[in-house]
C-alpha cells in the first residue's frame, strides 16, 4: 500500500524510516526540532542484521564506504590481562560478514544523501512538535522517531513510560592515534572501551563514578594498562562528550496505536509546526528507535535497533493492502516483529551495565573467564 506519512525526528531511526517509506511509494515529510542535524558523537557498531536492513534501504554501499570491520577484541582487567573475548568472530562466522563500525557523522550523511536522491522528501528543520494535530494533519501515518523524550509518544501513549537515569555518566571521544588493541577494560565501578573507527583514529567510551571533568577522568584511568591513558591524552578535551546514561522505563506495552489516545489538540511553540484542524486522535502512530525502546549503550545496539525498526515498519506497510485497515494490519505486524526483540535487547543492555560496573570484580571476572568467546 501507499499513503502519506509524517516522520517526527531526523536521527538515525527517522531518516531510515523516511527512506524505507519513500522507497515503498509513500509521500513522506520529515520534521526535526533542531535547526541543524546532529553530527557529533563517536562510532556506531552496525551488526550484520542491521547491515542487511541498510542494504534493503539502499544505503549498504554508502555504509561500507566509510565503515571499518570490528575484530579481535578482548575484555581485560585494568592491568591489561585478557579474561575474555568479545564474540565478534562468532558473529562473523554466523552471519557471513563482520560487525562494522562507522562514525556517526558518516552514517547521518549517508542516510541524508539517500533521502535527497528522491528529490521530493521535505526535511523541515526547527519544527518543535508538542502535540499531534499539526504533524498528523493530512497524514495516513505519524511516525515518532523523536528520541527518548518523544513528544509523539507522550501525546499518544501518555507519560507513564519516560526517561529514567541509571546513576551513571558516560564519556565518549575519538583519539587521534590508532590503538594497537581493542575491546573493553573492566575495573571496579568503572570501565573503558576502545574500538577502531577510521585509519589513524580510535573511538573510545568510558564511565567512572564521580568524574565530572576531563582531568578527573584522566586521573581515574591513570594507572590502567597502555594505551588507555595515552588514548585520553591524545584526545582534545574540547571534543569529549559527557552524558547521563538513560533508558526508557517502564517498557511500552506496544509500539503502535491505530486509534485515539490520550492526546487531542495541543499547542506548538514559536517556530514549530502550528496546530491545524485535524482529527489527530485517529491518525495511526508508530514509534521507532529511542522513542520506542531507548536503552543503555552497553551492548552498542541503539543504532542497530532503530535501523531494524525502520526496515520492519517499511516492509510491513509495503506489503499491506490499501486503506486504513491495511495500515492497522501493518502496524500490528511491525509491533509483533520488533517489540519483543527490542525489549530483550534493552533488558540485556541494562543487565550488562550492572555486570560491567559491579564492585564485586573477583566474581565477575571469574564468570567472564568461563564464558565462550
């Protein structure tokens, strides 16, 4: 089927969804609250399943042009002793292709370029949506891809589910030298990860309780094995990003709505999509990415799950019969395909965070040593 869709949010999930819907013959408009797209950040890991989804969206070649394979990564103790392997080789054997790493700006640019090739998908920046009437006006479908603080989710599904802190701040950056080793180092209540991102550079991420400045973070890892201190020394602190780790809690009982929700007419802020006369309560809504299942970054699956959401939603709508009943059937199919899987991934990521960050390191390290690589 085809129709008219408004996608709220122009991050990874929103752009991928817009591409998928347009490829399926839909008329698509993308609204983004920022006045320019976010190109900051470090590397995304792209699992082979998400790579296949990007191939179906026509973006796979652009991904591979800038991505690097991720192989031979270990889990280490702070003195550098390897205690386990990250199962990258097993993933590659199973899927027939390796995990890939790509810088966020490259992935955003690849998605933008794919969207621009259509020539008829408006991307409206500076559109701060605060209710559903304006974005839903004239649309057969409204897609909420507006992140963990999703206005679309709150308007249609209520505010029971929302951002929850886990009490940890994460740091990310890219060092201007190429690390000879990759993987993660787990200490007591802190950890440090390093991956390839492009030739001559190293992507890194870390948590350390109480560290609020670059000097404090460097001090927290000063005694750790090489090249951890060198990586921090080789990164300009002005480029470091520190953020509170959040997840969506409680998990949503559904990612879709085919009828009226708690929202009706709502106002928009200046410079935003203004309210219009439409029955927004009856416009079908689908959530993708962080709007549906924001998770901690420990498994590195946030971008992958957003891409898989976009692909699944686009395929379901392309295969559905025309008309409102077809949209409803497609949304239910999307929800069946993605909700349980995404919730499992989010739960596993939170669990891994607790396991990595524990202060009971002897027991944790003994468990890791017994795990298959």
